[in-house]
């Protein structure tokens, strides 16, 4: 078998691998956009491999050209699909913009067109077209794949989630290997060593796909994220709680559930939920057309096979961004006691009839029950047990006897029916069916209303037909249902409505009677800068303050929602442009009076109004968003500048020595710049860098900055972060990008042993080398929290010992010979 035949066979095997992994992953969650894109990626590789299996053994140029054009479907699209998939997985906000998606797939379309129509047997292709195609295609694949690998790498580095870190490591490794192999065999070795290799990119990529398959099967990659509110819900209730993934497999289960079912956790995790049901229910739970519902009077199975009668409330968890089913949460109420009491009721009824309604026996059971029991003739209470007086908050049963059921209730029940009317209806059903279970709201003597579940049974007592009512307080269960409902439509941080609620309201209000209908988009300026500088706690506080300020400026009927991150939206039915301008003006006036710490509130607004029914509401939304972003272009830089000043002020308040140190370093930088004969502009820039070089310390704990003793290794690593933090803060300001770079490098060393980048020699910017000398000299010669100031001679000796090691020797020589000598002469003259 020749080399071409071998490659052909391997390519056909690759088709099977790509097809299996793509289809297997897709079937895990067919509704997921991520799974659909991964299937497309596997399909592109499969087409590429299939076409090349014939291209390798083609006997003439026409056949080879035909199969090469077929393969272009794969090798033109796989880089774009890979990048798009990675951005989806890592939840990058850039995918919110339609233009970004177009730009991702545009190169693939261009190169596919060129491959089909500008190349091939019988087509004359100019050298310029040929060069553009091959160089452009190389750059497209190289950059898109490199960005994808780096995005996955930083995704893993920035998270504290161990599972994501492991996933990231495997994905980066398995993506990097084919990336490097392809670069070596198709570009570097042929170009520099003139060694030619067969085109085999589609084969190398099996490594990446197999790596992805590994994290899917081992670490449940692309499954339901664990950060959902499961733990918060579980600790609030004593009912059973189970969390399923999108396929109906158990991924979380409360300890209370395990105790009742007598299973160990590892016996149920990753098992089909049907394992605990007497009758299969999984398809009902994950395929229901409703995203929340109830299952009543069904049986769960203990490990021993014993049945437990339960009622189940379940709610589907939907990803707001991708509109995918993430999983289902089940809240399960054990009604064994209710069943036992129902059985006891029947036994009691049979016993009463059997022994001639023995008053003594009935009374003992009745009075001793821990559950609330009413005996009613019609709707009038003729007896009740002590548990009922406790439940209804009365001192004695005499207060209750003789009253009708609706007299102990609000006038209307929550379903809008008069309490009196509903009571008669339930009595009628109990007479007809023998028993009926229903929900009812009672009112205690102090006026507090609360929900109960009533099992009403028609019985004979002393030859007379009466009703036996068993009451159960379901307040806690109702609170949980309300909590789940609230969380499904409200943003947890701000309490405003969330994206899901907004989208539903937008559809509901988009009718002619609500015209003009205005959408106002709002975006908080400087949130990322505040998060980087002061921490996410202050960032969250800022978002909460903005949400309360917007709410204060809106009317009671306006819909306000947080779409995610720093974006808010206001929906104004029956509101025109002038009214909207006044409303936004009012919100801005309120925001000027508010601050979070030393940071002013700054929000950019944009709005658009729908006047005609024919207008598309989504286009109106898009225009409002575009106008908001245009405003942000002008308003956000100003906000960032103000925030930088607030950061410096806060840092100096935390540590007065830092303020004095910054001014001294600034002056020394100016003197060195003059001694080096730099321009006036460069000297002014040096002064600014000197003032700002330690701005990143704003994010360092005050106790660490002012610690009197030696720093621990962890504290020292924390201190070493300040150049990078300073860089992130300053780089957000348009005209400070160069200053940000100098701040980042001011702890680099001449010998390459500095941090954070390990630059060497003149790789370090000149301004950073100057700051390093001025900073070190002032630190040594000034009082610090951990030691006294060093004498100038010792400081000078330390600087000279580190010439060519830590410091630029030429600049250090200028500093010592010119700047320090001048300072010494000035001090002598002043003395």
C-alpha cells in the first residue's frame, strides 16, 4: 500500500470518528446552540476528510481538482466554526453583536468562493490572486485558531472552578498539538528546510475532537452549569429537592431526599430520574410544553422498593442567552402522612360504624391527633381538636364552634371565587365523591392569612352525615413556589425584572393600543474599571444603586429590566419622544446626587419610539441600543477619567506615605528626563507616570500595604500584582494607553528577572527604566512601615551594585552623576 492509499484509508476512518463524536454530542442536548455548532464543526471535518480520501488517490488533475473543491467546505469553515464555538462556550459578550458574527464567518465565505471559482484545472489564476489566497488563508486559520486556544487558556486560568480548569487544560493541549503540527508540516518545514509533507490538517484535528470528547464524557462538558441557585433553594425548605440536566439525569440531590429514599448519593447521581419513579416520568419533565407544572398523587420508590406518595412541583431552567434547556428542578412534597391519615380516617369510619359510633374511642383518637381536624355539619363547625385551635391562633375551640368555614377566611380565595361559594362547591364534591382535596386560605384571629391543604371526607357520625376535614399548613411550600417564580423573572442582584421577563413583556405590549411604545437602553459607564480597581463587591453596589436610581425616575407602570452585565432597559408604553426625554432627564438628575464610595454614577442612555404598527419592535430595540452605544462613546471616557482621579484619591487616603512617595518619584523622573535631554512633552509624561506608577495598589489589601513586619509569600505575590492591575485601570482611558504600558513594566529588571513579563534590557520601555530607578531610590531613602529610611550612601551603593542587573547602567550613571549631585549641591546651598 502506497503513502497516498494509506492517507486515503486514514481519512475515511477519520470521517467515522468525526461523525460519531458530532452525533453523540448533539444527542446529549439537541436544543442547545452550543451542541448544534459542535455538530457543524465535526461535519466540516468529516466532509474535509471524506473529500481528501479521494483526492489522495486521484489519478489526474481534474479528479484532484474536483475533490479539492469539495474539501473546501471543510477547510474553509473549520477555523470560523472553532472560534464561534469557543466564544459561545466561554460566554463572550461580543456575540451579542450581529456584526461580530458576520466578521467571524466572512473570511470563510471569501476563501470558499476563491477556492471554487478562481482555482482548479482549466482556470488561469494570476500570481497576485494566488499570493492573496494562500497568505490570507494562512493568516485566517492561524489567527482564528490561536485566538480560540488563548481564549480557552484564559478561561481556565481566570476561574476558580476546578472542573473548568481541567476542561480548559485538556482542550488547550488537544487544540495546541494539531495547531503546532499543522504549522510545522505545512508551513515552517516546507519553507525553511524544503521538506514536503502531504496535506493532513484534517487528520491532525482528530486530536482536538478526541480531546473534546474526553471532557464531554469525563467532566460533563457542555452540561448544566453548577452555579445555579440549587443550594440556596435547598437550605430554605424541608421538602425533597432534585436537580436534573437537560436529558433527565440526576446531577444534584438534597440530603433530605437521600434520607427519605434510603439511597447513597453516588447511587443516584448521573442516573436516569426514572430510577426513583414507580412509573416513567422523565419525558414529561423535560419535554413539557410548559416550563413549570405539577404532578400530584404519584409514587416514588425507595431503594427497598417501598412506595412514597408525593406531590411534585417542577420547573425547567432555561438559559436566557441561548434559550436552551439547561435542566429541571423538582420540589417534592412527601404526602405519606396525608395518605396515612386518609387511611386512618377510613379505618376510623369503619370502626365507628362497626362498634356503633363509640363516642369514647372516637374522642380519644380525635383529641390526641397532632394534625388539625374539623368536624362540620354542612359548612358549620360542630367540633375541632386542639391542633386546630393552635393552627388558627385561637385560645379555645368554643370560639370556632358554630362558625362557617368562610367566616375564618378572607372574603375571596386567591382564585377569585368567594370563600362562601367555594366552600359550598367543595362540600358538594365531597358528598358526591366521598372525599375531595383542595387548597384554601384561612385567616387567623390576628388577621394573618395563610394557605392550607384540606382533605374533606364525608362520613357518618351517630347516624348523621357530617364532613371530616384534615388541614395541613402549606405556607412553606407556597413560599418556595413564589421564590421559584420570582427567580425565574427577576434579577437576583438588583431585584429588577430579568431578560426573560422583558422579552415576554415586549411581545405582550407590542400592540397598537400601546403606541407610541418607547424602548430606553441604559449602560453603566466604567463598571469594568470599578470592578478591577475596587472589587466586584463595589461593582455590585454600583449596579444596585443604578437600578434604584432608574426605578426612582420611572413611573409605576414602566417596565425596568436588567439585561445582564451593565445593561438595563426601560419599556414605556403609550410614551412619546418628549415624555421620554423628560423621564431620562429626571433619572440623570437623580444619578448626579448619588455616589458609591467616591465614584459618581454615570449612565449612558439611548432610546427609540415605535409609532406605527408596521414597524418591527426588534428593529426599534436595535436602534435604541445603537443610540445608547453612540452616547457611550462620548460619555464613558469622561467617566473613566473621573474614576482614575477617585482611585488615586482613595489610594492616598488608604496610605499617606504612598501619596508622598508618588510625588517624590514624579519629581525624580522629571529630573532624570531633563538630565537625559528629553523633550518637554516626554518630561511631562514622565511626571504623570511617576504620579500614577503605583495606582494598581488600590486593589491590594490595606493591611498588606501598611504591614509593619515582613510580608509572607502570599502577601508578596499579592503586592506583585499591582503593575498589572494599574495597567488594566489606565488602559481603559483612551489617551493613557502608553502610560499604562510604562506602569506595567516599571518592575521589570535589566537582566530579565523582573515581573510581570520578564522583559530584558532595551525591551523595557525607556520611561519604565527611569521609573524603576527613581522608585527604588525613594523607597530606600524614605521611611516605610516595615523599616526606617536608609542613609543616602547605603542607598547609592545598593543602586550601583544593581547596575546592569536591576537597572539600566547608563540611566543609573546619569541619575547618580547628574541628578543626585545636583540635589546634593542644592541641599548644601540651602544649608
